[in-house]
C-alpha cells in the first residue's frame, strides 16, 4: 500500500477551506441577488437619492466658488470708491456688502473698512458695534487689525479700561511680533496718560524684553521707562 505524502493532507485541508470560502461567497452573492430582485424599488430610490446628494455637493462647491469671486470683485470696487465717493454712500455700500457676503473670507476686510469709516466720521460707538460683530481670532492678522481698531474706538469713547484690556489681549495672543509690540505700546501709553506709572513701567520693561524692536526703539522704551519710574518716585 502506497504511503500518502505528509504534505498532501495539509494541501487537501487548504483546498477544502478555499472551496468552503468560495461556497460562502457564492451563497452570499446569490442571497444578495435575490434580495435585490425583491427590493429593486428600494435600490432605485437609493440610487436617485445618491445622485441628488452628489449633484447638491457639486452645485454647492461651484456656488461657493462663484460667490467668493463675486465677493472679492465687489469689495475691490467699493474699496476703490472710498475716498472718492460720499462717506455715507460708502458706509451704505459696505453694510449691504456685509449683509450679502458675511460668510465669505472677505467679510473681515469689509468690516475693518467700515469700522474705520465710522471712527473717522466721529461715530466711535457705531465703529465698536461693527467691529464687535467680527468672529476673527487674534491668532489671525486680520483679527488683530479689527481688534486694534476696536480698541482705538473704545479710547475715543473714553472706555479706557476696556481699551487697555483689549490691547493686552492682543499683546498676549498675536502671532506677529510687530503686532504684539504695537499693542504693548498702546497699553503703556494709556497707563501713562492715566498716571498709572507703575503699570506703565512694567509694560516698558516688557517691551525692552521683546525681541521684535530696533535699537532706536529700545532707546525710546528705556527713556519712557525712566520717565515712568521718575514720576512714580516723585
């Protein structure tokens, strides 16, 4: 009687396993085919729904792209007219722009421009209201510009505590060194004007510790630090 090769049983086992897996796959395909025949209406509706979703996504992407192009073109047109047209007409144009394009990346620029027009026109309160509506982060350069203008509007309204606090927030959160320095300078100026010499000296020392300044600016900070300390001790 011939001996069976030791590996033949293992190969036979693998062949049986593969055959079993093939049988399961075929059975699943047949089962799905049967289900599909019975539920053809469901599959048709699902296909239609999927097509609608895909169409809606494509339409939305195209619409957003077109809206962005329109928004930037319209903002350029308004910006070019500022200084030439009547300020009140420019304000109305920018207000209408914000109503129409509030969700675009260019809304911040429009809000900044409108806030500046209000502040220049002696309407600091309206400028504050316009700029407060911005959701731009202080990590964003545009957000810093909006916050800085709002702080100046607060100063114009004699809300010095709020203005100083906002300048200090900018100094703590701004990403760019020159923005941090500018905010610290403004906060120190307010403290000097309000005779908070100890607080002003603290900020001028902080400015000296900043790396983002020139030798000339360092000399100015050193002079103002000495002035604050002298007034504090007088």
